[in-house]
C-alpha cells in the first residue's frame, strides 16, 4: 500500500492514504515511499470539510423548500376558506357547509403536498438550475387539481369551484415565487463557494480540461470540481485548467479516488479508453458510495428538452430531436408576441410620448430612428428605435471606424461622440429599444430571438452562422442577458445559435424575466 501526496492550489499539499497499487504525486508524477497499513479518510480530507456542500446542503435545502411549500399551500387554501366564509370562524364552523369545506381543504392540502413530493420537485438534480424545477411544480399542481376536480365532480361538491378558481392560481403563483426566491438565495451562496456538489472529472486530458473549463465558466453550474483523473499517457508537467486540482493518473483508479475524496459526482468527459465497458464497470464500482455517475455529452448546442432516452433491449439510445422552425410551437410563440406587444404598447403609450418629447428637446432631429435590418429568411425590414445619436450620426461613422471597440464585426464605442446626453441614459437602460414592440406586433420581430443583424453583417457570415436567420430576430435574447456589447463575436454567435435550436415558450419567459433584471442593473450597455 502506498501513501499519495496530491497537489492542491497555491502549492498546498494534501496527504491521503490511499489503497492504490502505484505511486503518484503532483499531477500524478512524483512518487512517494510506501507505508504499511491503509486508512481511507474522506471525512478528514480538507476537500470534504465544507458543511454546505454535497449531500449536506441538498438535505438542508430540501427541508427549506418542504417547509416553504407546505406553508404556501396552507396559506393559499386558508385564504380560499376565508374568501368563502369570512373571518368569523367561530360561527362559521358551526355550519355543516363550513365543516365540509374544511374537510375538502384538508384533502387539497394533503394531496397538493404529496404531489410535489411524488413529482420530485425538490430533487437535488433539478433545484437551483434550469426550468425543470418550475415545470415539475406546475405539473404537480395541475395534476393535483385535475384529479381533485374529477373527485369533486363525482361527489357533486359544488363548492369545489372555489379551489379551482382561487386556491389553484394563488397557490401555484406563490409556489413558483417561493422557489424563485430560494433560488436567488441559493445562487448567492454558490457565488461564495457554498451549496455546490463536489465532483471529479475523468477522461482524456483534453476532454477533462474542456469540461472543467465549461463548469467553471458557467454562472449557473452547481458543481465544484475538486479533482481529476486522466489517462496514464496524458500526465504532463503543464496541466492547464487542472493546475489547481487534485489530479490522478490512471482511469482504473477513478472509483477509489472518488471514494477517498468523498465527492458527490464523477463526471466522465468524452469517450475514455475502454468505452462503454469502462463506464459500465465504473458504475458498478461507484455503488455504495456518495457519488453519482455523470456523463458529459459531446453534443454541441443541444439542450435537455431535445434529448430523450429510449432503451432497446438494454441498449440505451439517445434520441436527439431535430430543431423545428415552424408548426404549433411557433404559432404559440407568435400569439404570445402579439398579446404582450399589444398590451405593452397600450400601457406604455404615455412613456413613449414623454421620451419622444425629451429626445426632440435634447437635440435636433426626429424622435425616432429607422434602420434596415435582416429578418427571418434573409428578408429585410425597418427597425424602429428612439434616436440616441445626433442627426448626422450615419455620415460621421466612417471617421470613427478605426476607433471601434466592438467585437470585430459590429461597430461599438463606449464613448461614442455621436451619442447624445439623453441617448446615453436611453441606451444604458435599453429604453431606446422600446419602439421595436411595434416591429414585434406587425411580425417583423419576436419578443425573444437572435439579435437583429445589419445587412453588412449577414454578407460576412460563415455558412453555419446563417442559421441565425431561421427564426425571427428578437427584442431581447441570450445576447441581451449575457453581457450584450461585452460579448465577443464568437460568443454572440454561439448564444444565438443555441437559442435558435433550443428555444421554448418557458425559456422565452425566463429570458424576458432576466431581461428585466439586466435592464435594472445594466451590464455591457453602451
């Protein structure tokens, strides 16, 4: 048996007694003398000392959600009872109708609470990231009231309409709001390194480095990478993304390494040597540990809802839906666009009038600015904005081209001299974009979509970038909520193409909500 000294960040070293029949040191290269006796000490490892990580934080967080959900359901059903019978509960409970209603209320509370658990709405794999958590809460709630409606109908409970028209919408909204508020708290904790699931990443070194980089660069990642296992012939003095990790050489040791560090997940990056047989054996070796087996797919720009598993005689087939650019889902998107745009134009009419007057008073020229952009299928259209530059801005562009601070394709200047005093404020809070609601209403644009490009941009597109034109450009989009002008051209294209192939109504609603937050605290707007 051999004792290993594994490298840590800032030249700090952690000694672990490990029952592996080999020697390894910093990055799996420096041998150490063997000692007799073996003692696995995952609990004593500094990597496992955080009280708010892994299974501990998951259990604590589930308890918080369970208490909040229960209180929300009771409050919603209680409010329904009070709306039906008033606040004089002492006299109310003397009536048979109130007693029956109270009994039905108890049934609703129990069924609703049970449904949230049955639909695994508090599963650690979905809480705190993505839309799955909200979808499960909504699905559990609608299923509960659908079944209760049938039960009430069979027993001819006339007062059931109170639950369907008041308790259900009030409770569902409150549940989703409660989950969102807890998620904001969870995200703030994760930014400080708490409430993360500790994982190791294994595979060929280039694949491992790519996965580690993506996890670290993702603001919504729920993982903290504490170690890596690379194939023996991959060990090298310079480890790039792996410099500050505990690194082991030799995939055969991955399960024991995970057990020693006490991690909650083992991420398999790419296709390691041994293929499916190795992964199958690794799953067996991880049985009885705290670690889940996580496979990092090599599919690019594919979101979870497009991936489905279809086992055939023990063969796990991954079915990837091909993007659809028309059909019922797009009809629903258009209906949402028209409804929200028409409502917003009506409600914001006074705001439009005030901004238009202020633009005219601030500088000479029209209140609005029109420019040709390229829409779906390459069809040009005129986009409308509140004017944020002086009237001679188009003629002055050529003299400023050399001073561009954009992403290499678009012209951008943080201190563009053409921008008016009022224009800087309009741009900072994206108020100059409000007239595009008219473009949305008439069908040139959508509320959410890729950024509307100029004709000269489209002429310079590479072949694959033309996929941005498969759907309508958006008033907001992935680019708006992920840095705007701070994005590189490659990142802008990547985000737009990801949206084109994976958009959904729920995703659009999330982007719209995130846009409100970004506008309130602007980043990359100039």
